């Protein structure tokens, strides 16, 4: 805080109410730091000018020790000049700092506005997603109600069929068999419709979830909101009944209730298959690992059987060549455990040159 004396023009710092030089009462108006610096600089300039004139007019010998006085005046002049330069530099520094502060305030204001815009967009998208989820949940409840009604209808039909079977000997007439067949087809058709409704619902909900996740990633705040998925694109760890009647655990693409596309099958005996499926069978490129034999087959499959080119590795050696109907058939080569070639030629039904080769034991591998 600074005030200027209206009598002697002296700049007084602090909270005093009277001038430190002449004792006059100070005005109520306070000066800013810039105004105080400018007034002090102007005062110093006037003092320096007066001192310079005094030096120019001074003559040696007029007063005793005049030379000493002159030196003191010169020294005081130089000090005042240096002080004036320091104050000027300080004023420039203050102005520069104020300019930088203004720029920083402007940048902070822009960032706050940008952040607010992102938060507004996020809030809008979250509101829209909540509405869509509510709609999908309502659809799901409706589908569940329809499913429950359909199940009750199926139960009624089954009861009717049972009662009808008791009343009439169905096996004696073809007409009754046709009625049972028609009712069975009707029940299967109802079940198929219910499955289609569920697939449509799951697909819509998945698309809504993926849109929200994409927006969050583009905004750089993908961890701001964790979404609990209700459905997944691929099935995981479901039980599938194989051709032989056994069951295995499957994860991957599914079509019409059967593995179709890329997937992984884990069997109870420890075997594992990873590759392409078609209508529940191995079909295309795939890899089968046989746990008990510590062996691995990598190659082509056709309708669940090895067909085309394939390679099988085990502890005792390796076979590389053609397969047909799950047997070595065509041109193939056998290598021992050190990689040395043991047999090479044409194969037919797991035999080479009409001689049965039991090495490696590929024909004993089962899933």
C-alpha cells in the first residue's frame, strides 16, 4: 500500500496517515504498485537533474572541502541513477508477469470450457443409453412373458397329446400318427420363434453398449465408467453334445445351437481342439492336442475328419503329408525324434508301399 504526499510529493509506504518527510496529512487515495513506481522514478529523475546542475555550477575553492562534497554528490547521483534503472526494470518485469498471468487465465478458461463440453456430451449419451436400456429391458420382460405363455401352451399341448394317447391307440392308425407329427412340428416352430426373439434382443443391447464404449474411448476417459455387459458376441464355456454322445466345453462362434466358425473345444480326457467348425464338426484349418499321447496335429479337416495336408508331432517322431478320411493317404514323410527322415513315399489307408507303419501312432489318436 502506498500514498503520495500532496505537499512534498513524497511516496509513503505502509499504513501511516502522515508524510514521513514533511509530516503533512496524507490523502485517502491509495496508489497501485505501478503508479507508485512511476512517481518515484520521476522524482529520482528530478533529483538527478538538480544534482547534475549543482555539479556543473560548483567551483573548487568556494567552500572548504568542496571537492569532498562534489564527490559525495557524484556518488549520490550514481546511486540514484542505478536505483532509477532498477525500478524501471522492476516495472517492466511486473508488466511482463501480468501479461503471462492473463494468458494463463485465458488458457485455463478455454480448458474449463472444453471439459464442460465433454461432460455435457457424456451426460447426454449416458441419458440416451439409460433410456435405450430401459426400453430393451421392457422388451426383454415382454419376451419373457411371451415365452412363459408359450411354455404354458406347450404344456397344454403335451397334456392334450398324453390324454389323446390314452384314449386312442395311435400306433394302430396312420391318421393318428400324422396328428402327433403335426403337433410336434407346431411345438418346434414355437420354440424356434422364441429363440429368434431372444437373439434380436441380445443384438440390439450389444450394439447400444458398444456405441457408448466407443465414445468413452474417443474422449480419453474409457475408465471413467465401467459397463457391465449383459451379453457377449461369442459364447463361452457352454456344454455341447458331440456326435459320439459325449459332451465337451465350447467357447467361440455359434450358429443354430452348434459350433460354427472359429472356436475352442475342451474335452474331459484333456484333449483340446482350436480352429474352424462347421455345423458342429471340425472343418477347415485347426489344431488338435492329444493329452494322453503328448501329440499335436495341425492341418486340414473335412466334416470332422483329417483331410488334405496335415502334420502330427509326438515324442517318437513326426509325420508330414496328406490325409484322407482321418488316415494317412497320399504322399507323406516320417521323421524320427532327431528330425532324420525315416520313410517317404505314397500312403494308402495308413500304409506306405503296402506295408503298415505304426510310427508315429496317429491312427490311435481319439478325441
